[in-house]
């Protein structure tokens, strides 16, 4: 990464600057609507459905929610991670002395078996920079091949974080490569936040023109979006994003600063993967997570830089967590009703909107009769299709 | 259906008329591009890959193909069938005497366990018309529930066509309902053809503006679309659609009449499901099909009315058929590379573009150095997600 001293201040203007850079390299992914899921989200759950859950005995909330899905599963490499990667490498190439010091040849390095690996490999190739990706030997061949396919040098390591970091250090010592972490850096946060700006703009334009960004006319429940009287601008009232390391959540929160749009984070609760929620509520960041939640992109602890935005500056209004069963239920609905391929992590915000009575009660209270236009981020679509049936069966 | 005497002539103007009707009821589904699949389609296959196939010993063709996918999997009810259903019911309501004779109460009837059942149920509900849907008792509960969910009266029958038709006749005798067949009627053909008009318009607009209908900038191979010198208009050179009963294929062919855009049909070859191809080549329509091809939407024989357009008027330039293995290979690419949920039948045109050397040689010869902008219709996305893994494993 570029030196911290070169990063722009963490505010909305800086996200606009980051967008000027990344928009030339990434897709402006569509923000789509869905009548059926919005109706479902706006229907109170049955009292029986709450039995046996953490909401047993509650009166089901009655929010009115019009859902807007930002389809980063349709992004290059199939996930939002390219935004941060392209912006981080741009900043690196601008760092005084980096290019002259042979930076492109020395390259960049990261350890990841997931979307960040492919994102960095792609961004490095398009910037003419060498990329070293440290991956566990046990990574599935499809991911290894995809990363190699973007021209990266794949270096194998053991699977523990200690083993991975040791190999990464070795690569740095031997090549002089610069480390590009997956989320805990201001440049990454600003890069990921660009999807928040696009979503805001797309929802405003869609409501103004009555046509969504996939060219479909707004009908049914969405007709109410244009009649909403609150504030001066028609558009989003709130956004929920997945939260793993917090790079995207903090970036999206920055993209909404001063707009009145409330931003929430969504996590899996399985085996303590709700570290950000626990930290947010206790006031102390939880530095480690060890969970095998089905939302495999969200098994990481919140980073220090994201924490400063999410908690210390309170740019995130609340954290919610859902069970793996709820995540898979939401995922099935996306496949069956939206015909989109999404990975489990991408479905966590929808699970919150549909199944978390705390969130739903809040949305009912604050949205009132007019309801909320609610943005949900589909963060990625990289899932092994062969195992989809088995994965979804885990729901029962 | 409305009486045949009331149908418009089978030509392009009539498809425009049908579009005026259906566009108020259906989505203008996006026409999207895909860089990776276009590059793959434009790469000659390896000689070894042709070994053991019907193309063994051939020199692999070298077409240049820029693919444009019409996403009817994102259509209402998840398939293009709503277009024909809405248009057919509109024509019925306009038939002299139908309304006065209690037509809405007598209703409409069809026998189908697939997309046509849901399409007719939805279109009937929105027109205030009763719908009776005859379904085999062995239909999967999800399909039965979906059809009931649209307010239709589901009537069960045995699974053979004789049993289904007997029950349908009984419903007609008891209720006076009008039969709405799934494909073999001019109104259905004109309705389905409306997707062809949209696709033509979307590709032209995308090339003119350099932005596709999902808002993504045209890059890479698609930059050549704007530089093509043939003809007066930038846009599609050819379209391939799936062919089951032929309603959509004949409708799309009508939508292209006089434009110079060539239209091709794609079928599965398994167990003789390539009836339309065999009929087209022998000059005699094949009236029955009994195949368990994985492309379950295409197990039907070509209808009489579609045949007149496809073969007798030669508005279709050729028929191609692919193996179930090729269909599933194409399907896997769509899930992995496009992140879209599609049913097997929807992937048959892509399989032709990628794997049929006869088609590829033709496209090389006729497209020349500039290549073809080729439209492919994703006809639907209704697939049981639980069985996806097993389905795709059938590939091996």
C-alpha cells in the first residue's frame, strides 16, 4: 500500500475522488428492484415463525420496505473487491519515488484465498505491476486457477494465519513487494465506498425517471418511492451492507456522510462471527474471530481503520446479526425470485431486512407510513455451483 | 384463444402491434454483454477438444463473435412465456361477443406443468379472467404452489398427453373455458416475438451510446461493434433462440423480417429432441417427440403455425442441435461467469455458439474479419436450485 501519510482524509469528498479513479476500471453495476421480495419484507412475519427463535414472544414488526439491490455480484471478478484494489494501486503508483524505485517490478503482495486475491491480481495486471498472491495449499483449484489466470504469481502456504503471514514476509523480503491488505487501510475503504455513491445516484435517478438501472419500469410498491415527502431529495433512506473486515461498510458509511442516509452493518452470528456487533455494543473492538459461518467472506475481525469510522465516528447507526439458517433462506429467495447467482455473504443484509425483528421494528418506527427505500449490497457471486444444492439444504 | 380469423397477419408490423400491448405488462429485460464469453466464443477450439465428437477431424472454425444476451430469465414469472400469454388474452378480450358471452367468468384453460402455466395464470389474474391449469399429479409442489399463487384453479391429471387432454376437454365442457395453447397459435408467436424487437433496439442503442442496457460501458471486444462497416445500421447480425414448439423462434424470426438480421434455431439433440432440425432438413415437419433431454422446456415438437414461418417462409436461416453435455457446459459458464440463474433450455443457443462447428464455420465465413454481433436468448431461469449441483455433474 501507499504510505498512510499519502491517503486522503476519510470523508465523502474523498470517496468522490476515489470514484473518479475506479470508474474507469470497474463496472457501474446495476441497482435493481424486486417486487416480490419488497412485498415479503413489508409483510409482518407470522407469530409462529418467531417461535423457537431469539424473537419468540415478540409482536412481529410491520415495516414498509422498498428494496434496492446493488449487484456487485455482477462486478468484474464477481465481487466489489476490485474497487479497493484499483484505487489502492492507483495511490501506490502516485506515491513519490515508488515508480522510480522499481515499484512495478518489485510488485505487490497479499495473502488471501478469496475475492481480494483475484481483485488484486486483476488490478495489478491492468497497471503493469507484478502481483504475488499467498494462498493456502488447500485452496480449491478453481480459485487458484482463476488467480493464476489474471497473471499473478501464486505462492503456497499452510492454512493458519501465522503460516500465511510468514510466507508473505518472506515474499516481501525477497522481492521488495508492497503489502496490499484486504480491508484495513483507508485507501481500500475509500475504494469500496464508491459503490455507495453509485447506489445513491442510481436510486435517485430511478425514482425520478420511474425506470430502474436495468431498464425496468418501477411498478407496484415502488410507485410509493416517488411520493415520499421526507427531506428534499427522493432516494434512499438507509443502506445495509455485509460486514467482515469492515472495509466496505466503513467506505459506504463515508459515502453517506451528511446525506441523512442511515447505514447499518450485517453479520453472521454463527460461532461469534458477529464480532463487529459485539464490539460496537461494548465499545471495544474484538480483534479475533474463529467461525466457520456459511458466509465465508465474513469470517474476519473488524479492522482498526474501519472501526474508527464505524464506531468511533458513529457513521454506522447500528449492527445486526443473523443465523446461518436465515442467511441461506435469504439466499434461496435470491436464486428463485431474482435469478441471480450470489454467494452466502452477499445475502446477509437481505436476511437482516427479512428476519431480524430488531431491525424491522426500527425500520417500522423510523420509516413510518411512507416506509423506507432500503439499499442492500449484493457483495459478490463467487460460489461453487456444484455445491449449491448441498449448501441450500443446510437450511433445514 | 381468440378465433384464428381475428389474428393479425404474420409479419414484423404485427409484432410491433403486439409489443404495444405487452410492454405495459412485462419487463423490458436487459440485454447484457460478457467479455469473457465473447472471447471464448471467438477462440478456435483445440483440435483435441473435437476428438470423439461429431466434429472429429475438422479444422476448428475461427469466428469472431460478440455476444448479446437477452435476459428473459429476469422476466416476470422467470420466463418469456408471459409475453405470449398477455398478448393472447388481450386478443381474446377484443374478440367480438367474448366479453358479453361471459368470457371472463368462463375463463381460459391450458395443460402445462411448466412456464406457460404460470404465465397464463398471471396474465389471467391481471385481466380479471378465471384460469384453469391442468397439471400432472406428479408435478413438483413448488410449481403447483406457484401456479396456485397466481390465483389459478389447478386441476390434476395423469401424466400422459392423452390423460391431460382428456381432463382439459372435461374442463372446457364443464366451464366453457377457452383453450390457450403454449405455442401453436399466431397470437402466441407474435407475443413472444416482441422480445426480438427489444433486443434489436437495445443492441443498436448500446452500440450507439457505448453503454449496454445494464448501464455498463462497452469495452474490449465490444469496441469493434461500433466500427463495423456492413450495412447502414450498427446492431445485430444474427440471433439464435431456443426451439421447442417454435413459438418464440418463429416470433423472433417475424420480428427480424426485412432487417437483414439472420435468425437461427437451437435444439438439444438427445433422444431425437432435434425434431425441428430434422424437419427443416427433410422438408417434412416431425409431429411427435419423446425425449428426456436435460433441456426440459424443449421436449415438444414444432407446431404447425411456427413451421409455416420457420420452414415454409424460410424466415429461419438454419437449425442447429447440441448434446446435453454441451448444454450443461454452457450452463456452468453462465453461472460462473455471468452470475445469472438460467434453466438448461436457456443455454442451448450459447452451446451452439461455443461448440457447434457447423454454426461456427458459418459465422466465420459470413462474419468475416469484422465478425458478428450475435444475440442469444436466455429464455428462462426456472430451475430447482437444490438439484443444480447434481444437474451440472451430469456434464461428465
